């Protein structure tokens, strides 16, 4: 049922009520030319669609048509002298007014409904755009983090190559000092090989840093094209958190690129020093002092790196324990979720701690081995060598502390794992 049916019903009621009073044919001709069939049908049609302007027009058309129609009927009734149907005309007018009133309510409700639908759709669109933006930023952050892991591995290879170059240079000096020219040349060749390896790794690190910067730039551009309004997300770009993380990594990679370039330059310098050593034109003390500085720096870098790793792994172990404690008290879905999260961190800690402890041992052995390879002139009591060797020892102690912290994290997750097994 619609307003067209309501008009038809009102029309039929009027015709039935006035039938016995037999209004003039001329009056009835005016009565039948209402035009309300079309406007009520248009009103019904508009209410079935989602066009606010069409609704407002349909309502206005009805009001105008109904008002004009009533005025025309009243004039015709007076002209034809059919005052006997005044009561019926009044009732018809009331029916038309009632249709107009109900149509107004229906139109207003429909417009309000459309507005709510539009707002809901807009909110959904905003949410979906926010998710899409976060997905773009998260993907970039994950990819860039992967590049950082690749670069960390490349840096280790570079450091090893740099240490090899430094060792080979010392071997050149020792062979020269022993009068073994053949061995000195062989070690000089080893210096060149190691220096090339440093240069190769430095170029790989630079290429990775460039790739990371490009990924970051592309992701930022993709989100910028979405033209998100921060006001719709609590005043903050929904992708900002992931972009901040990614940006931090890009900056770190850029720093690592610069450090790798410096290492390549130093390695190239060692090649020249090896050539000078073969000619007997190299300052022995200065060369070993430079080696001590490099040893101290490698030790400090390793200490700083694995201290960060140990803290991160320890934090993950704490998170595993917290989730296990939540699971102890929780029920059903929340318990299952906490067990899943705790299990994830247990696995992460176990893998990362084992790998880090292995690398720490290798780093400590390299530092200790290099220290032992120095000749007696490199003494702890020497005013130049002493402070550098002491700094390397402090860093070695730091590596031991990091290894102990990793062992502590492993012990913690062993207990967590035991508790999780009891939970089923």
C-alpha cells in the first residue's frame, strides 16, 4: 500500500458518499481531473529510492497539487451550486491533508534514514581506508625490517673481512720481520682479497639502504594518494605508527651504509699499507696501534649490538610469562588467545637466544684471538695500547653479561612452557 492507493481510496469514498446527491456532470468532470494519481505515484516511487532531492520535489509537488485541487473543487462546487456535498468535500480535504501530513513524515524519515545510511557507509569507508593505509605501511615496515636483517648479516661479513684484512697486514709485518719475503707477499695478497670482500659488502649494504628508502617512499606516496583526513582517525594518520618504525629503520640503514663506506675506505688504505710494508716503509707501532683501535671498536660495537638483542629477547620472555599468567586466570577464548601468544614468544625467545648466544661466542673468540695475535709490544701497560685493550676487555665482559641475560630468558621461558603444558 502507498499514497497512490490512499488517494484512490479517498476518491472512491467521496464518489460513494456523493453518489445519491448526484453532483452536476461539470463538477464531477473537475473532480476527476485531479492530477493526484501521478503525483502520489511519483511520491511512492521517490520513497523507494535514495534521492533526497527527488523526495523533496515529490512531496512539494503533492502539496501544490493537493492544495490547487481543493481550491478548484471548492470554486466549482460554489459555481454549480452543489453546497449539499460540503461535508463530503470537507472530508475529502481532510483525507488529502492527512496524506500530505503522512507523506511529510515518511519523506523526513526516509531522508533521515538515507543520511544515517550515508554516515554509516562513510564511516565504513573511512575504516576500510584506514585499514588499507595501515596495511600498506605495515607491509613496508615488514619488508624494510627484513632488509635490516639482511644488512645485519652483511655487516657481520664486512666486519669479518675487515678483521681479516687487518690480520693479514699484521702477518705481512711479521713475515717481513722474519725475513720471509714469500710469505709477506702472500699475506699482502690476502689483504687485497679481504679488502675486496669489504668493498663488495659495503656496496651490498648501500644498495639495500637505497632499496629500503625506495620502499618507504613508495609506501608513503601510496598512502598520500588516499588523502586521508587525520581528524577522522582521532587526529592521527592511521599509518603513522608503522611509518615511524619503518623510518627509524631506514635511518639506521643509511647510517650503516655510511659506516660500511668508511670501512671500505679503511680497507683500501690497508692495501696501501701492505704495499708499503713490503717495501719496509711502514711504521710498525702505528700499524699495531691502528689495529688496536679497530679491535676496540669491533668489541664495543658487538657489545652494544648484543646488549640490545638481549634486552629485546628478555622483553619477549617477560611478555611470554605475562601471557601465561593471564591464561592461568582466563577462560575459553581469552585463555586460548593468551596461550597462543605466549607460545609464539616462547618460540621466538628460544630461536633468537640460541642464535645470539652462538654469535656472541664467535665474536668473543674473534676478539680474544686477535688480542692474542698481537706481538709483545702491544702491552696492557703501554700508555697508547693499554686504554684500547682495556676498552676491548670491558666490551668482552659486556658480551658475557648479554650471554648470561639470554640464558636467563631461556630459563624463564622453560618455566613458561612447563606451565603452558599444564594448561593443555
